[in-house]
């Protein structure tokens, strides 16, 4: 079976650091695949907060994740500090892709690459909405 290809953008908008917790470790003694999704979620929350947004309020509209891709490259262990670089790219009229590069801050080794697709969603009307101008102002190149 062919591996999923995931090309990261050249430029990242934001970086944050997250320590691998004991609860992130699986029975193999390394960072569990399920924890990566939680870690990138935390990185996305921090990216949005840096721009004054929350997942529930970006110019009055929320977001919803429509898919996720994770490519694992190497192991992470309890106590490792991860640098998560985050990029917003491929903005359409209803959503965008958010890319993540998780690197061991001490060794520089890439642990994983990931991408999530989000769409803008009005939780009151239960409908997909256009990308808010505030988001375009914050992330459009």
C-alpha cells in the first residue's frame, strides 16, 4: 500500500511548544498516534488565540474540522519538547487547510507532519458559511 503524501508549505505562520505528557505515551513507550491529533488541536487553538480568535468565534463564525491527515516520521518520548509549526494555506471561499510540523526541539528531528481541513460553520443555523473577512485579514498573504 502506498503511503499518503503530505507536502508542507514553505512558510509557517506560527510556532508553539508543547511537552509530551505521560498520558501521550502508548504501550510501545512512545508518543501515541491518538495524542498527535490532540496536540495539533492545541496548536490550532493557540494559533487562533494569537490572532484574537476562538474556534467558536472567528468574525462571528465558528469552524468545524472536515478531515485530518497525519504522517509519522519518528518517535517522541515522555518529556520531549515538541515545536509545532503551523501554517494556514489553501484558503477557499468556505474553508482552508491548516498544516502542522511537529519537531523534537532538542534534536530537530521531525516527529510528524499533519494537515487538517476546516470549514467555517454557523452553529446556530447549522450551515457552512463564507470565510470571515477577519480571518482573511489575519491569514491571507
